[in-house]
């Protein structure tokens, strides 16, 4: 199974050049049964990553373009009256797919943004009084432009917390960009991607992630990290229990991707920025964390061995 995982990462890497770490983080998010938020400037490859994941994992795919006039029914579906039968028939919306790209989610109004909440949390939607289950596996990748760009509605903290991880793709390094400029159109490369997983294999890997072993010493380290965010004056508020569970779950998935059956501190450190940065806020008078970010400050302050 490890060969399949590495082949999957390599295939996506032929489309999204020089972004192996971000590809692994996205895969870890899926294996943890969470949802992913990608925040970056337009044109960085956010949509390409979602399409590549759907292709190599063999998942049904739907892209929803969020705009200011998008309605919840455009996402969930609606009932249409059939004259021939005299009955209303439900027409499912694009949410009824295994991988959903919610493109530029912060361009839609809060009412439309919230239409995803029940689906992401419960893997079901309630429409016109009826509860309908969503496919399994179910994975939402939402993209958003930086909030300082025009036409955006900032996601509230309660909705940000629904995303297990948040990543940025960033500019490619010079070597990757040269390869991109000299190579063929990424759409042609994307069209050639072949599934590397059967759905049953993917579900098996998701189940296997829950069985990754975690020592008491590793749990002590996670708890020290969480406690520091709650007590240190640098943080406006600390990590919630859900945030702590998210950190541990992603660390397990990262360990599995690295072909280990147990979690080490480096797994926690690898996923920490993506798991907690959108869940934490620094105090207004604190600016001492430097260029490394708030999470690097956190890692520097909490020892692996207590």
C-alpha cells in the first residue's frame, strides 16, 4: 500500500510542480476524514490540486464556483414539480459528489457559505425537511482569495474551525517554474492522470490511520503545545479540544504516509502549521514571533521532552 501512496503523490507532482509537501498535507487531510482550505492568490494551482486529487483517487468530482449571488439551493439541490406525475422530484445539487471544490468560497455571502456546514460536519444535508446522506468518502476542498482582495466575505472563526487543515501553495521555486514554462499545458498532463486507488483501498487507509499508535510521551507533547496556546499571553485564545484532536489525527495520517505505524514528534511538527494557524490568533500587542509565524514561535517555546 505504501507504493500506492508514493505513486499517488508522484502523479499529482507531475501536475503541481515542486509542491510535494502541500500534496502530502492534502492527502493527510483526506486520510483523516477532514476538509481542506487552501488560501492563496489566484493562479497558484488551487483548482489544479483538487482536480488531480479527484483523478488519481478515483473520486466523483464537482466544482462549485462561489459568487455573491450563489444560493444554498445551487449547492444542495431543490425539488422540481413534474407535471406528468403531479409530484415534486428532488434534483440533487453538486454537493452530492465525493470530492467537492468550493472555489473562492469567501466570494459568496455568509448564507451560502453556511450551506456547507452540515455537509462538512455530518456528511448529510437536510433539505425541505428530509435528511439525505452524502457519498462516502466525502472531501471538501475550499479555496479562498486573501481577504484584502475585493469582493470577499471573511469566513467566521466557527466556519474556519470546520476545516481540518489550511494550506498555502505559494509561488513555485525557480527550477519548478522553469519546468512549468518549458513543459506542456498542465491541462493536458492532468487529463492523462490515471486512478491509483480503489475506493475500498482509500477507505481502508482512512481506517488504518485511526490505528496508528501514539505513546504517552507523544500525548504529553501534544498536550503541552495545546496548554501553551491557552496560557501564554501571546495568544488571544487557545486551541479547543477539537483543535487538539485535529492535530493528533493529522499527525497519525502523516506517519502513515511516511510508512510508520507510530507517531513521532516530527509528525506533529510537520502538520502543526496547517492544523492550528487558522484556529489561533495572536494578541494585538504581540509581534515577536518573527518571519517564522506564530506556530514556529509555539514550537520554539515547547520542548519535545517535558
